[in-house]
């Protein structure tokens, strides 16, 4: 190899390395970069984006939790001009982000039909699955309220009858989260299977009881089903699963009116108070105390509701105040 050829090869290698360095993702946090702050996107305008894009790297910067400006734009239904400007500036519509999701996932989840259509103009890869093996359509049922979004994604070839890695279909996902009766009706009209049981042994009723805070939606999902004896793989009934994180008292009262057993124990010998003490609200905990559930019951590990309560994640001042109130309530009940 001649000296000239060697010099040329070294120069080419240097050029490749420099170009690669420019393409490497830049990581930042919302504390140090306003374009990664959620509040920035809640009222974003093209003028605000142009001000940020004076630094070209801003279009592709990545947060500590793997969110990019384009993912936020999709999630918060940014105007079409904003989304197109980010893509023109180098944002990749197929860039894998938080939980292995691309922008179309977040548009489907909480954007509008216009948001979805804007991204579809850029031909995103709709075969992508997130870290729970969900398509953008399946993921949308965690938050989307507009059936027109579901219809649009179905027109693009995504299946309404997929099942994710947890064994949940669109109905079981929506049962947990959707606040919209229109979504329940859409699922019923399209004959999505309401009888499916997920990998945790929970069907439609237990999924609805676990997290959904809209009483009318929960009633619509459960319908005329007898939920008194339903239990999941952990031996938890509807009151158990609601006690963990459903903080709507109306849901708790609805389950009680349906005849769900108050003093049932799961496979770890936990009653509803043991479970509620881990993370639920003061109001739910007080309601369970009113039911005369044993406040001193030890589970299989010997942990009582008081021990669970004192181990709670205090976190914010609000959480700390709630934890203190629960502890005081337990002490008042001779815990």
C-alpha cells in the first residue's frame, strides 16, 4: 500500500468517525433542557419549537427515560406544523424510545386523529411492538377515548384482536384504564373477546376493579356477571385487587354491593387491609376499616397492615400525609 493510499484511508476513517459522533444520540434531562419538560409540550407552538431548534441537536435529544421531542409531541397532540418541523430537523419517526415505543404509539395513546394522521404521512413502521409485545393499536386502549383513532389504525392493517405479552387483549387493557363508555361500546360492536383471562388469572371484571376509576365504565365491563367468587392466580378477589390501587370509593362500594367477600384472604394470607396499606389512599383505607376487617391480621410473612403502612414510600408531602393518617387510623383501631 502506498503512502498516498494509507493517508487517504486514514482520512476516510477519520471522516467516518466524526460523522458517527455527530449521529450519536445526545442525552439530557428535563431539569437541564426545556424541550424535554412535559409542561413545554402542553401548549407548544411552532414559534416555541423554532426557538429551540437554533441548536440542531434539540430535535433528536433524548431524556433519561428515553423520551424524545417527537415522542412528547405525539403524546401531547402537538400541532401538525410542530411534528413536521421536528421531522424536517432530523427527528426519526421510527426512533425507538421509552418502553421500546415509537411516536405512533404515543399518538395512538393520547393524541388526536389529526396527530395520528400527521405521523402516518411519514410512513412509520407499524410492525413495531413495544416491550410488552403490543402494537400501537393495542397500546392505544390504555388512554385513547376516540374510536376514530382505533378505526384509522385498523385501516392501516393493525389487528383489534391481538394479545400482548401479559395475555391481555384490547378489552382487558381498556377495562383497566379507559374512562370512556364509547370505548366499551366500540369493543362490544367489534366483538372483542370479553371472556379472555390474562396471565395473572384475571378476566374483565378483575381488570376493571383493579384500576379503573369510572364507576359507569366498570359497570359496563362487568355487566350482569356474578363477581362474588372470582379470584386470580394469587387468590385475590375483586376487593383485594381494588384495595391495592383503585382509590375510587364508589368502586369499592359497588364491589361490596355485588357481594364480594370482605374478609377473604389471598394465597399469601393477606386481607384487603394488608393490601391497601401498601399504597392506596387514606379514604379507601378508612372505608375498609369501617367494614371491620381485622387491622391486626398478619399475613404469611407475619406483616400486619401497620407494618405495611410504615413501609410505604412516603415520596411527596401529600403521600407522607396520607401515610401518617393511615398509621393514626390503625392505631386508633388498636393496631
